[in-house]
């Protein structure tokens, strides 16, 4: 048995929050501002300015912190306080890092600025530690900047992802419409109605009503990226009822839907194209009777979906390839790496698609629109 899986994608390397030149320019401007501030203060007090301390000290200050800034940003990403999990351990890690880095800053600063001309105790450990405490707030300031930039990037990426989802949803709606309005679908359906008219008028009328309702649902579509499983199953059941009318003795459908999954959210137009592929490519070419099973269950914080048929199996895998790639593309855009998609197929043994996505329930008070 061959297995094709499309689960967790390898994450791409995350680019730095802020580029190196931007960090260097920011600290250079900050150092220049501090030099100007010292000069103005000394001028107003009538005291001469020690340019070695003012200019050299501030530039050294900016240089050291400029080198430490990427380290702080890396720690911000590694011990992310925006995530609820492990927030307390991450906070303690940042508290320790703030003292270690500021201690390193003061040690380098004191060594370079005082060097061989240092007065007794100028770079003693006690002096360095005491002065380091005054610079701890800079670490937390940089941490806040890192999370502000990260939040901005997440917001921007969220908007880009929403735009991509909207585009993909429109494409999925158009693709579904294209698939359903293909001449062979309408021809076969209307031909089946014509044949039924001479045998069972009630069945023919029922099929016409089903076809009309199905086409109305497809044409109306939805503006939502996600719908409830109950809504998605409504369209899926309607399509399969039409196919069962066309193939009364050749298509059996079995549903195994967990009672706690009806309100679960999933991408709109997800199941119906999958079951249509199963009927068209797996079961319709089959000589004898075929069975299609649709299953949904909740396992922990995951929604598990499965569509399985006993059709031709691996022989029709290539025909389903494009639809499967489109499905993976939508899932990746909506869930990132937090989904698992697996396909199992073997000749004459059927085709099975399994999907695992995060379980999220529709907001309270939101009920599906009547069909």
C-alpha cells in the first residue's frame, strides 16, 4: 500500500525582526542625542564638557548595545512572552538574561573607558555590578520593542493570510461551480430525470428538486472562510443524494459523524469536492456496487475527518492529484503547519483520505442558515 502524506511542513527560516543597518542607525542617533543632551546640560550649568566621556562614552555605549540588540531580539523569540504556555519560565529567563547582558555591557564599557588609567576600584566587580543595575531597564525596553515589531509582523502576516484565504475561497467556489456545471454532470442528471419520468414520476420530481437546491447552494456559495461541519455536510449530502438517484443500486453512502463535531469549523467547500472525486474517479468506473464512507470525530483538541471509498484505488490517484494539491494549499494557508493530511490507496482496494485540523467550535449563538 502506498501512502502519500502532506503533514507538518518544514518551517522556513525566520528573518531577523530588525535588520543590522537599522539597529546601527538607531543606536547612532540615540548616542548623538545623548551627546547633545549632555552638552546642553553642561552649557546651562556653566561647566565644561568632557568630550572624551561625552562623545566617546556615548558612542561606545551605542556600539555595545548595538551588538547586544540582536541577542536580545533572539532571546525574545526563543523565550516568547506573547505565548501563554511557559510564560513564567520565560519571564524568569529574561530576568536572568537582563542582568547577565547588562553586566557584560558595564564590564566592557568600564574596561574600554577606564583601562590603564582607571582609578582604584573603578572597574572592580562591586562597581560594575552596582552600575549594571542602572542599565537593566534598557534590556526590557529592547524586549518591548522586539515584541512590538513581532506583533506588527503578525498583524501584517494575518492580513496577508486573510487576503490569500479570500482569494482561495473564491477560487474554490469557482472550481466547485465549474465542476458541477460541466456538461456531463447536467447531461447525466437530466438524462436520469428523463428516464425516471416514465418509471417513477415522484422520484423524478424529487431529483429535480434536489438538483435545483444543490445548484442554488453552489451558486450562492459563502463569504466565510470557514463553515460548520453541519453546513458542509448539508451540501455534501445533497450531492450524494443526487448521485444515489442516478445510481440507485450502485452507490451506498455511510455517515459516521460524532455528535460533538456538528459545530466544528472547517474550510468552506472542503468535503464536497473530495466526495465528488471519490464518486467520479473511484466509484463511477467500478462495475459493481460501491460504498462511500464519511467520518468525523473529535479527538482531544483535533477534528479528524475521513473520506473512504472501495473504488479503483491507486488507478485513479493521478486524476485526483490537482484537487489534492489545491486542498493542501488551502489548509496550509489557513492552519500553517498545524494540520495533517494523509492519503492511502492501493489497486482495487479503494482510496482513503484522512485529515486532522485544530478543533474550533463556532461562536455561541451562531447557527447555520437554513438550506
